[in-house]
């Protein structure tokens, strides 16, 4: 009793007013602090996410621009190489070739030079390398060592010689590198002089050897060797691309207020930047590119040094990991940095660097944080004042009630409690004398009520869980049915569209193909008439001879037969494709009819031929057919074609994924058919990496897929299984060993 009395005295020392105010203040303080803290943390997270999204978007834009920009010289070089190889570009016809290269340089403004170099030192080309002039032609005569630049007229014909100089291309590293590689490659980036020569209105230079007002530009060459029929080297063809526009594109990128983008090679030399600082500096009589670590821009210097410190060397940044993200501190400020390797199969290996300062995003967040702190402090002050007022309002009638209760305990029963505006305190004063008698019965009733509520809640929870499970199962079945219905409707609409397109194409193609023979005969008759005229008039009038020379009659006679053959081959190819489309769609065989399984497989292969061909990232996929003699069977031919397409699509995707990991394999798909008793079996085999045992049991489940997001729906094998098993009473299963490929078997009974 003494201990209880001491505790009671201790408790009485704490005023009720203070007990009411302190919890409100603590709650507000904790809530305000948590709100401010989470606001700051989320702001930081938002900055990181926004910076990553912005850098990712910038990297994608830059990657797409480089792909498009650098594809042009490769395409032109390959086109010229094909023209030389096929004989359409005769390296002995200097005048025609000069106009040909002039037209290419005129058409593509970023091309600084296009032409060829023969193995004896002879060169011929066109381009723009003198400031103030558009397109020039260039000639380096065999053995003399003299190179000359010429102005041209509007048709690309020579006008005046601008300048002459000594130049031996065979001693240049780019020539030796191209010959040694034996294929189309990129040479090293070079810096060249862009001289400015004053030219009169007549197109003549005041001095063909003037070398004043020299400027420099950065370019890169795409070159390829070409050979004769015996494999002997004839020379190289090349296209030089101006890299200045890369910096212009980077400068126009809207990264952020102070964000920067630059591209460098693995050795650190700059290719382009988004800043106004140059990437070249003068060295005696020439110019060289800045190394990123010595750039005149301090941020580029700091970022390049930070990247080197992070990875040790630029060569250590692996292209397989795609991107690398680094945080760099410069002048006490944090910079987000993303490094993305950019490579192609022709020899280019660059690094794209995007950097964004944290300050571009933190200004508004810091202002919001300061505003939040001020609002929190104001809320805290208001809460303290309201708490004090509320406590005083509540404690005053409570103190009066306590004093009256104490008086009653001493025997003063004539005490009168004044009415309070607080309804609960009035009730307390009225029911105080009855509270002791009713307390025990109230506790008993409360306990009984709690037990009943707990039992009721358990029953309700069980019913809710059961109902929820039923609804989930129903929803899953509805989704599966909807997906199958959508897939069926899509394939039906696709079949109708393909059949309609094939029908519409077939008529004009048949007309063209049938009339090509007559046009060829008519043309041969005209050529025969021309030869009779030539025999009768060996020396035609000058006007006739001019027309003959202008239209190159001999070339037309030799090339027209090739053109007709190409047209006949193309028309025949279109007819084959149209037939395959009609066979694949099977619009006229939507019912249960007899069909040829081999014809359906061949039609599907024809449709998928574009995916079987060689791509830049893989060789051609070989298809081996091992067909047995099969009878016609009754089936839904169009639906079986869809099964073949799904299985072949999956095999091609698996082979492409395997080739990306192992380029030594020869991608092959083997299709075998055979018949055992009354069952036709089709087996589709690939030599990809196979399927893991853990997922084989899920292959035919709806919506299950191992492909990347957006590349597969997970319905192909499920729909195929439904077509084979439910529609044809057959079997479809997979046999796969990891590392040794996959086999998909289809069995269809012939006595359906």
C-alpha cells in the first residue's frame, strides 16, 4: 500500500493539461519529420529516375542517329563494289566513272570523297575538300605520282584544273589495311585540311598552288577491295564521311540545362561533343583531335578522368553489358554519367557518354524542401497553441468533477456539479454513482460479445476466401477463353486478308508474266530491224549517229536481255510467293477436307523465308527436308499451317538466341515426316541450346513464355496444342536435351 501511494503521488505531479498537449505535439512532430524525410528521399529517387530516363532516351536517340548516319557510306561503298564486280562500273571508262562519282558526291552532302584506287596507283573520284566549292573531281594518273583537282559544270564534266600535287596512295596505311583485311571495313578517323581557294566567276583559280586560309575537318573512310575473276587484287573503292555533323546533332540534343554528350574512341580521342568547344587543336602545320581527358571543356575532362579511374582503361568497358553508369563529383557537384559502347561489325568501336548534373533537377526539390520545413514549423506552432487551449477547456470540468468526487468520499453529499457544455462530462457526473455496481456485469457482457464477434469474423473470412478463389479461377478461365478467341479471330482475319491480297496480286502478275515473252519477242524484232538498218547504212548521218551515241545503243542491246531475264525471274518469284500465300491461308479449305501435309509445310517455309535468310548478325538457317511418302489426310489445313508456323517461328527464335551466345554453330532446322500404321508423324528439329527440364512441363500452358517482354504472348504453343489434340485427335509433345537442341513431334491419325 505504501508503494502504491508513492506512485500515486508521483503521477499527481504531472498535470493533465501537459499530458494532453505533449502527445499532440509529439504526433505532429513525428508526422512532420517523416513527411519531410520521405519527401526528400522520394525527391532524390525521382531525380535519379528522371536522370536515368533522360540519359536512356538520349542514348537511344544518339544510337539511332549513329546507325542511320554511318550506314550511308557503307551502303554507297557496297553499291560501288557491286557495280565494279558485276561490270556495271567499268574501271577503264574514266569519263563515265568520273560523272558517276560526281553524281554520288552531289547527292550526299556529308560525303567528302567517293572513288576508287587501282593497284598501280591510279585514282579517280569526286568530293568536297576545298572551302567555297561544292563538288570537285579528282584524278591521280598511273605511275606519274601527280594528283589533280578539277572544277566541274552542272553535269559533272571537267572545266578547269584547280591544283596539282604529289600523292602516293599505295603507301598509305588505309590502303594496306583495306587490302590485308580483304573486306569492307572502316579505316581510322583522320583529320584533313580544307583549303580555301579564291575562284573567279569563270571557274578558274587565281593560283592552282595557293594554300591560304587552311581549315581542318574530321572524317572516316569506309573502304573495300575488289578483285578480278581469278581473285587477283584490282584495287579498292572507298567513301569518306564527314563527322562534323555528329557534333551538330549532339549540340541540338536537349539533354538538360547543363547536361552534355560526347563520343570518343576507345583510345580517348574525341569524335564529337555537344559543347561549343572544338575537338581539334593545332600542331605546327596540321591539327589533331583532343583526348577527352585533355578537352578544353572542364566537365568533359572531369567525366573522362572519372570513367578511366572507375574502369582503369576505356578498353575495359565491355559492350556486352550495354551500358555503364557512374557518379562523378566535380567542383563539389554530383554528375550522373552513362557510358554506352557503340560498335559495328566493320571495325568502329566508340563510347557514347551522357552526363547530367544533379543541380539541374535539385533546385526545385530544395525549394520544396524549404517550403515543407517552414510549413511543418508553422503547423507545429499552431498545434501547440491549439493543444494548450483544448487542454484547458477539457481539464477545467474534469477538475471540478474530481473535487466533487473527493468531497463525496469525505461525506459531503450536498455537492452540486455545474453543467458543462461537454456532453460526455455531463453523462459522467450523472452516471458516476451507478458505475461501481454496473462495472462487473459490463465486463462480463463485453467478454461474451467479443467471443461471438471473433467466431463470426472467422466464418466470414473463410467464406470470403472461398468466394475469392472461385472468382480468381473464373477470371483465369475467362482470360484464357478470351485470348484463344482473339487469337482465332486474328488468324481468321489474317487468312482472309492474305488470301485476298494473293488473289488481287495474282491477276496483274500473271498478265505481266505472260506478256513479258511477247515484249521480248517484239524487242528482238526491233533489234533485228536495227541491225538490218546498220548493215544497209554502215555510215549513218551525223544526227542519227549522235542519237546512237547518246542512248548507248550497244549497251542497251546487251543489257536489255539481262533486264528481261531479271523481270521474268522476279515475276516468276512473285507467282510462287502468291501461290504459297494462298496455300498457307487455306481460305478455300477452312472446312474439314483432304490436304497434302508436305504442301502445307513448304508453303509455311516459303512464308518464313525472310527469316531464314542470312542476317547481319547471323548466317543463313539451313532447312533439311526428310519427307516420306504420305497420303492425303482429312484435316483443317489452315489450322495445321498455323501449327507449323508457330513451331518454326520458335525454332528460328531459339537459333538466333543461341547464335548470339555461340557464333560457331551452323543453324539448322530438320523437318522429317513418316507414317507408322495409320498415324502420320511430323518432326521439327533444331540445333539450338535446348529447353531446360524445369520448364518443359509448362511449354503448352497458356500465357507461358520464356521470350522477352513484347516478343511473345505465350499462346503459340497453347493454341497449337489445342489444334492438334482437340481438333485432330492427335498428339503434340517436345523432346529436348539442354545443349543439344529440341524436337517437336506432331502425330495425326489418318482415320479421323
